[in-house]
C-alpha cells in the first residue's frame, strides 16, 4: 500500500454531538470507555499497510492533535505519519472549510507533495471495521476512477443516507443525497430487477454510501479543479458519475454513523451487550489507542452486568448495568448506574487533595448514593452524593443548570458539576 495516502475528514463544528463537542472535535470524542473515534479509521489504515495519513479538522483540534501525537508514532526509518491538517486562511483562500470536498480541496496543496497513486478518503465519526486493503484492491482490479463503499439499507433508515442507483451490470448510474420517503418509493430499490453483478435483498432494498471513497489521483485532482462544489455527497459524487467510471464496494458488516447524541449513546450501549454485533477487540485487527499504563480496575462488593469497565477505575459497593465506564472513573458506594455512558477522567484526585473552586465541594466521579439512568457523563465531571439523573418526565430537549437533555438522554458536560441531592 505504498501508493495509497489516506485522508480522514474530521468533520465540522459537530453541533449534532453537542455538548460532547463543546471543547473537542468529533474525532476526539471518547468511545467504548478507552478509545477515541479517530482510533477506528487510523487503526484500519495501519492494518491495511497504509502508513501515510492526514486528518483534516478545523474546530477544537487541540485534544485531537495531542492524542494523535501521543499515540501514532511511526517508524523513524519509514515515510509513515499521522498528521493533523487544520484549516488555514491563505492569501488565495481566506475561508474555512465549507464542506467535505472543500476541506480536501484546501488540503491538497499539502497532500500533493506526497507521491501517491490512490487517495482513500474516510470519515472520522463512524464505528465499523473494514479491510481497506480489499477495498483498494477492488478499485485496482475493476479499473475504476472512483470507488465508493456502500451498504445495504432498509427503507426506514434510507432517508438519512445518500442512496445509489445501479444499472444491471452493477455500475453506479445515479446518486441522491437524503431522498425523501416519497422519492424512495418512486425509486423502489437501488438495484434493478435482473441485475447479476450485485446481490439484492428485499429487506434492505437500497444501497447507501458509507462516506468512504477511493479516488485515483488524477481523477480527484481533476474533479476538485473543475467543480466548485463543497460537498462530496451532494455535489462531487453526482458530478463524477456523469464523467468517470464510478464503482461500488459492497460492505455488509456492522457500520454506524455516531455523529449524533442518540447514535453515539446507542453505539456505546450496544458495545456492552452480551452478543454485541460489533466488538472493539479483534485478535487480528485490534483498534489501537494511546497507551496510558493505568492499573487494572478495582471492585469492592460491586454488582456489574452487561457492562464495559475501562482500566484504572474503582467501583465501591455499587451496581452497574448495561453501561460503559470510562478510564479512571471512581464510583462511590451505594450508587446505581443503568444504561449510561461515562467517558471517564483525565486525572486522579486524591481524597486528601483540596478541591478547586469550580468543583463546588463535589469530588471527581460518581458520588455516594447516586442514581443514573440513560445518561452520558463526560470527562472530569462531578456528580454529588444522592443526585438522581433519570429524566422521569421524559423531557426530550432541555438546557439545565450543569446539564443538557438531547433525545431524552441526560448529558453532563466535560468538567460539569451536579450538586448533591439534585434531581433531574
């Protein structure tokens, strides 16, 4: 894969993941207790032998930059790298990234300096495990100009996706971004009757773009130069279909876009299931992350079922069910955590240490007798003793004192403080 260069799109402001993106970019959001979203595509590249990786971002990039610099240090005797390319204002382009294609267009003055035959373009907020080597090889063998990873999709999920239409030979002939249900009924299905090149499933009649692209070098440079469109899905891919040979790579494994609070929450809870359709660990293709050298988690008379507990935690006489507990989390006695996602902490706080003023007298972690149900607790948050966060009234959207509610999920932001006895 020495002729392949990967470009990972860090996304925009990440408003759909607010408040998790209030102080960090989307790819830097923790997932699964121990990882960050960026670890997923970077690890996939490493397993495929792709060692030259750019990550494009423009919002809150400090924590992402720190994580990448501490985690991915390539061999000094190779030309491999994982490098952040933040948006730049230049004399010939004073604007920030306007979309996915515009981000790549602006970054090309750095990317072009590296010799590469193919460009692999990935998203930084998806959960999946794909063999990028097989994807690149399919692109080569088919002689494609552009190859797009596609996944079969049921009708109910299709309106949120970009949908392909194929001819009988399996070539992409049209692409529509987020068609309405009415339009989907008109289309009927992505693959026409009688097609033999692509298998068709009536339960999943549509083929949706995964936002994963392989471009032959000259083709990407040409289309970025000739088209002013700022988004791949809405503008450049439809334009490419009219001019170039655009093929699909069908992927039928687990894949989830975790770019919203609800999707992020559901994905984490899924990871803790006994028969989860996706697991972060694979003996042949593990997901890499920053080695922290933390001690093993410690439990005292605790009851834990269907949960992930990351390293460096201490759980004292508490109950944890269907939850993800992030690194360095301290759960004090008598607490009950159900269907919740705790992102952990960046540091330990000794019991004899004086508390900073912003702590409002509340210790780091989950205090005594706390009840959490369907909540997300961001890093370095403090939940006071006896607090109850269960959203008993079923509120769907709210901004409260030290918390938010999105899609019915209570979110305590990074460094947030919930005072003792609070009921939400």
